[in-house]
């Protein structure tokens, strides 16, 4: 197996992720148990984002462990995975940028958070930032491409 450079894999990963729109996201709860749910991330190159309520159960999970696992399965023999470190994005300019990424993306990827929150600066609007440490793009049941970086 050869590890790829991020530039060799990121375009295909984002294309597949955005085509699938929804993915399974697993977090670890405060008691160390894995929990999964279906979420709607958006990717800006190698950084992903998930809009949510700041007081959701995911907040306690991320306080316990910042590691999340995403599985996109638009094509059962060609799934795509991202293992990430997640944190809350509180930078106003970045929040506004991501708010507009969602709003301006074509359906079904696009979504207007303005139907739930008044604006990107609303304190109830939580924005989870995803920084992958491993991306896997499966080509067939036995052929896949991987990018990986060290994390501390």
C-alpha cells in the first residue's frame, strides 16, 4: 500500500462526499461508547464543516474526545471515509464563509441555515470543523487509496 499526498486524493474525496451529501458520523460519548448519526457535512478542500446546534449531544461527545469517523456510502463498492479531529469553529469570518458555502452550494448539497438560525454569528449555531488525519477512497472491495498524516 502506498500512502498518497493530500493533493492526489482530495479532489476525488470531496467530489464523492458532496455527491453523497449525507454520511454516517461516529463520535465517542463521555462513557467511551461509540455513537453514530447521519449528518450533512460540507468540504472546503481538506477541511470539512458540520452545522448543528451548539447544545446538541455531539457537544458533550466532542468535549470528551475530538475524534470523529465519517463514512460516505453513495456507491456500496466505492465508499469513502475520513477520520478527523473535530473542534468548534468560532472565528466569525470562517463561520460566515461556511454559512455561504452551504447557502450557495447547489441542491441537494446546499442548505440555507437561515431557515433555522438568524445568521452565522448566532450563538446557538454550532459549527464543527473537521480536520482529517486519514482519508480513504475505495475503488473496489480490494483496491483503495489512502492519505494519512501524523496527529498528536
